[in-house]
């Protein structure tokens, strides 16, 4: 039963909010998830686990922590791309096998727990359930004692994980061999091989078992399917008495009771979203080869019709809410949200009740009624805690409220991290140089060496300072082995004078990194004098971040490039979006152009330097340098603003009331600095599929100083957790 990893969430309307604290992949970077204790680690030698394949040595230590040597096959179209089965027969409950790419397997090592006594105790101390025959369903699970509401009564570990790109990438017969190796290398293969099957057309038993029983799962930022043998025995109900709770840091899941479950009662979960009308539910469930006979589906015709009406009305009102927000009609949006709340309560869908409380909280917050917003935000959290969906954390409310604004949850920065080029000297510096400078930049994790980070940034040559950025700006690559915040050291010049304002992003469709910038080839003048000429946006590509193709001009007389690929797992297109000055958006069928002006928001005046991205819920955002204080003859302090839209084509809402950030930065040494300039905002995202911003990168300039440098500031507690996983803390 291929079940979605369904987790209730509010309608993601993003009422001026950046997704910085929600459970929210970056397109390029992957982290390793293993870190030895800090006291036992030699930081000069520690590296993340290296990817291994079937070319590894013949000794067990060579493939540790896996208990079997990797068994690999090559992709048909790209023989350099391998898929391997990695097994650890001691992990969790009777072992795990993962069929994936070597890099993803290396990233997974830190999630392996050979002993997990806390989880085993759920299943072994006073057993809560038994697997029995239930006619005509086959196997099922019943309670052997009373299970209380919100109680986590079952824990299970993934036995098989499979990269979703694997079936189409390899020859079917060879792929089936690897699937069988995955099962046979478990401590108890029968836990998998005896699971239910639903497809008469399946050509292989393992293919059928996975297609019938697996959940969708994101591993290393890539979509996989995960098979949990114990959970797979639980049958479906459209109004279930339990749900599956996934762990973000390990490969186990827990099953939690929605309500009290009596002795002898069958335990059920929902394989599909719980808010669909009957016919839509039945269509979705036919893929598993059965017609649902739960109490909701076999109710009287009158009750079914009433339930279907309410559920269809919920969907219609959700559309009305989104439309009202786009039209800035807060009254209509609140009215629709209240109607939805009443309907989901009538349908007894508790997870949607929590979601609607959050929607109402966001709406009232946006309207300026903060007291009512806080009440609904707390109701949302209380409902989720009461259900067992989340655990209590003292700062949950404050973090949720911060998510309602466009304010980034900035943590103190480390002084002189980032890239400080102001102290550099060189024999080519002009004697009248006004101070050396770097400006902004974009962090990229190395694709093969996970402990190495690159900063692609602008650097002014010849000591000519920020005032001489044109024509003295070059684009350079700097490196850090101390984490994403640096400090970074110069590695190489990628493009000489004059090239400026680089943005670097990975294109999954092309399998390459793309660098967009402005500028053209010019000879540096013999003195630090500024020049003027037209801006031109160009693009280059690279497979390794070190060797780049020549820049190709794309758009003349336009500046501030901010690309984002339209590629997704469902739509593997080469198409690109390119936000530019005034937050206009160009589109192209591929990164090589031509680019066509498609969107002109017209309501984001006094902003520049856009940084464009799409969050995991499909919403679009632009973080901009806000120029409102220019009217006062000042560079700040109001410098960071946020625009957002449900669709990249608009309408766009420009939140110019709540700042995303300002010119004051707190540091870990207790100091604070208010900068003269803080511009060129760029974000670095988590690699777990959630697109959570972890670091804000800016170019900064202090008062009465001609030089400038790159500042990197952590966002939220996610940055610290990320660095712990990488082994830097």
C-alpha cells in the first residue's frame, strides 16, 4: 500500500511569512549526518563519510557500518551513475537495506542506530497489539490492551528504502536482482517477503510488496520509498483510530492513537488524505486492490451525501480563502476560514482543526489583531500536542508567531566569519586604493567533499574598494573547512574584471551548477576610478564549481540576477525563472535562453537585489534589498523586505511593513554592530527536502570605512542542528 507520508499542515498561504521555523531541499547541497563526539574528534582530520560502491576493498572495515559489501549496478543512460544496495542487518528491528546512490548512502550513516532501547520498549513491555487474521482483509492489527488517546504504542524501523529514480534508471531484470539482495541481506527476510501484495500485473514479488506497502520518504533530499513491515500490517480506514508519526532524525516511525482504542478493536490508519469525499477516496484506494468498507464508506446514503457535501465545501472554501488573500480582502478570507473550521469539526478531522486554527492565527496577525492571533496560534499547538502529533517545547509559540512575520529568526553571528577581504594585501594594489572589498556571495556545499563549502562572491581588485566596484569587481571562489559560516579563504578567480553580483545555483535537469552575474570583459584602469556602462546578465555552467564555461550574455541593460529552476520530481523540465531588478521575472526553456520578460509586479517599488526561491509547499518568495531610507539620504536601517505569491506569475504581495532584517547585527561575543550598508541578500537552505533557510548572506560596509566584506548570519536553531550533523559543533 503505497501511502503518502501525510502530515497535516495549514493551507500554506504565507501571509507575509518566511518559512524559517516550520518543518520545511536545496537543489544542490547534501550534508553528511554523522558526527563523532567533539572531544574525540580531530577537527583537522575529520571528514564526512565518503561515498562507497562495489569498487571498495575486500575487508569489512572498508564498508563499515554496512554489514555487507555494497552490491551495485549502473544506470542505463548514464553508466557513471550507480545504484547500490547497502545493508546493516543489526539496525532497528531485524536490519535495513537501502537501494540508493553512493552519496545518499553516505549521508545516511548517522541515522543508523544498532540499539534503540527506548523504541523497543514500546513494543515489548506489556504488548499493545497483535497481528491476526481479519476476514476478509487478510492480516490486520488489533489492540491487546486499552490504548489511550495520543499514546505512541508501536515503533517500527524501515527495513527497505528505495530511491524512486531507481526503477526507471536501470534494466528491470537487473533491478529485480538488487531488490532481492536487499531483502535477503536482512536478518529476517521473511518479515518483508511475507507482506501483502495487491498487483496481479507485478513481474516481481519485491516490486509488488514495495508498491503495496511502502510510504513515500525523503532521504538526503531525494524522494525514496520506505517499507516498515510492522506498520504495513495495519489496515486502512477513512476515519482511522491511529496515525503514523515520522522522525526527522532517524529511520524509525511511531504509531500514535487518535483516540482511545479498546481491547480487541482493530487498529487502523489512513493510507490517503482524510478530507476527500467518498468517491475520490475509493478511486485513490483502488490502487491497493480493495474497496473500503470502513464505517464512513458504508454509512447510509444520507450520511454519505452530507459528509461529501461538507468535504467538497471545505475544498471550495479553501480556494475562496486563497482568492480573498490574493485580492487583499481580509474580511472574506476570515469568513471562509471560520466556515472551514466549522465543517472540519463537524466531519471530525482533528488534524485539519489544528490547521484551521493556524490559518486564522495568520489572518488575524496580518490584520493587526495580535491578541486574537496568539489565541488561535496557541489553540493550534495545543490541538497538535493533544493529538500526539508534536511534543511540547517551551518556545513553540514564539517560533510560530515569528513565522507569521517576514522577520528572519537571525541568531548571533561569529565575528569575522564569512569572507573578510578588507585586510588582504597584494603587490598589484594601487597606492591610492580606498580599501579592499568583497561583497555578498552565495554558499554552495561541495558535491563530493561534504566537509568543504564554497563561497562564490564579488571581490574588488587592486584594493579599489566598494566605491570602485565598477569596473574593478571580479568573481572569485573562496573555501571553508570550518562550516558554512566560514571563515572563507580565497581559492581562485573565476571571472576577471568586470564581473559582479554572482548567484550560483544547481540545475537538476542539467546536472550542473549555474552562475549568473552582470558585467563584461574590460581591462582594469590604472587608477581607482569608477566607470559607467550598461549592465548585461550572463550565465556560465560548471560540473565541479572550479572549472566554468565562458559566460554567455542573456539580457542587456538589466541587473540583479536571481535564478530558480522550475524542475521538480513531477515535472523534470529544463525551464528557468530569472528574477531581476524591480523584481521582474524572466522565463526561458533552458538556462541558455532566450529569456522573455513574463512578470512585472509593479507593487514592489524601492527594492532591488532580489533573491528568488520556492518553498516546499509550492509558495514563491523574493527577499530584497529595501531602499525606503534612500528617500532620507540614508542606506539604512530598513534594508530587508519580503515579497511572496502562491504562484510565481502572481499576484505578488510586498510586505513592506515588517522587515526581514535590518542593519544591526548581534555577535556571539556580545557585541552589536549597526552597519552603514547591508545589501545583496542570499539564503542557504537545508538539504533535508524542507527548503528551510539556515543562513543569510549579505555584503556589509561599516560607517566611515571604505572597505566591505561578506557577512554570514545563522537563521534559527536549524543552523546549529545542521552544523552538529556535519560535525562542526
